[in-house]
């Protein structure tokens, strides 16, 4: 997956504080006291839950799923303030970006006006994940789009967050107005912001087993490898945990086909989660699909346990070889979510419970001769 690249455009003349045009020009200063190069007008910072900036806004940022970030778009009319008629009209801001990406992505801010030399200018910031193969969904925080007054930072005007990402964008102006007018002012900037979160759906799946000993006060611990003999019963436990940063709905469990050396023991499958108050309770498979069980919805950090039992069958039903059988059990269960699925299995060794006496007798006879 190639890395995302930033950029700005279109190529255009830039101006200095002491040399400014007599006509409307947006974001084309080399020495702006706040931005420096004002062609770089979208930057990103991490924010706390209270909305305070935790980092300095930069055009390129490494982001972590689950944290809140703020995109900040500064817009200014760089015309000479002496030309009071050099007002940019119908000024609009639009944002473009990918809703899902792997590794890195680009957020682009577009600014347009009716009476500037280039009807559309743009700038991009790059957001990169810590790992190039990580995949996330970019979620805009509802109602977070805001227009800030340059003169009074306490004056904030809510913007239509949905419209900000549409083709027409949103109208902006000075002092929190949304009239689309930007007059030339001494180093003044209008600021548009919105917040976003990166959601990373993920979950862990573990399958473990232990000998089934009903009625025993002391049970053996669960483990990922078992050794047993024909006729013995083991209890399997499935552990699902939401390790991502977003709730997972419609989590389902599928019990896959067992190897020929085993069959399901009993008709009971039990579940343990927050809805059962941490106790084991029986539950039934989905009515519309055999072998599937609905586990419910789980917030980040939520988990669910499911247990059931299987029994090793008679040795005559499969090839024991030298008294040992290694069943293929790498996929015994599968968890489905709306964001993907995972399978889990066990390592298992079956030993024959019939002592191989004949080879020993032959050895004794050969020794006697």
C-alpha cells in the first residue's frame, strides 16, 4: 500500500507583508505571522475530551485509533488592507478525505471564491498510522464543525458538518458570520475546525480446553493443548474480546465440523457475559442457521465466554497408527463480526488406551531363541 502524500495548489504567486496585491487573494503569503507559509493552511492536532489542544498543529501527524484529533483550516484574504473594496465573495470551504484507509491517508481542504484569480485553492495534511498495514475507519465527530471569530475566540459559529464534506462546502466569513465575505484585514485569519476519531475494529479469539470433570470441586486450568484417550470428554471454552476502539454489533459464533475422532457431548452450550451477570447460562443456536449462535454486541474491552463439550470416539473409527493419533483441529470455532471473522483451534494428541502387548511378547520369544 503506497503512502499518502501531501501537497498544495495550484501553483500561484505568493506575497509578503510589505508587498501585497490590490485584489482579493486567498492564502498566498510567505511571511504570515501566524502560519508562516499560508499556502499550508490545514493542520492537525490531538485534542482532549474537553476540547483543549494536546499537541501543536502540524501538516503531518501520526495518529492513534480511539484518540480525538482536530483538523484546523485557516483562511485569509491577503490583499492590501488599504484596498477596502478587495473583498473575496462567496468564500466556501470544503474537505475531502477517505472514510477508510490502511497505513496513511490525506485530508484535503479546498477553498473557493467567485472573484479570485484561481477559483479553487487546496492544501493537504497527511495522517499516518503507527503501522503501514493497520486499517481504520475515519469518523467525523457529529456537530464538531465550527467557524471561529478571528477577533473573539469565544465567538464560535456551528457549521453543518455534513455539508462541509459535500461538493458545495460551507460559506465562511469574518467574526463568525457565514455570509461568504472576506475583506482584506491586517494579518487576520478565519478558522474552520472539525474533530475526528479513528475507529479500529478488532477482536481477540482464544480457544482452550480442559478435562471435563462434573461435580469436582477442583477443576484443571484451561489450556491450548490436550492429551487424552478414547472415551474421555473435554470441555472447550471460547473467549471473545473486543480489542478495538469501536463497538462491535451482531457478534456470532459458529461451531465448525469436528474431526472424525470426536463428537459433541451433550446438548448444552453455555454463555457467560455481562448480560448473564458473569454466570454461565444455557442458550440456543440461531433459528435461521444451524450451528450459529448470536453473542450480542460488545463495547471496546467487552468480552464473552462460551463453553461446550466434545468426546473422543472409539479407536476403530480412525487410524491409530502406532497407538497415537494427531487429529487436525486448527479450526474448531469461528467468530463473525460486521468487520470480519477469525477462526481458532486446539492442539490435540490422542493416545490409545489399549496396551500393545503382542510386540513385547514377540521380543521375549526372540530373546529366548
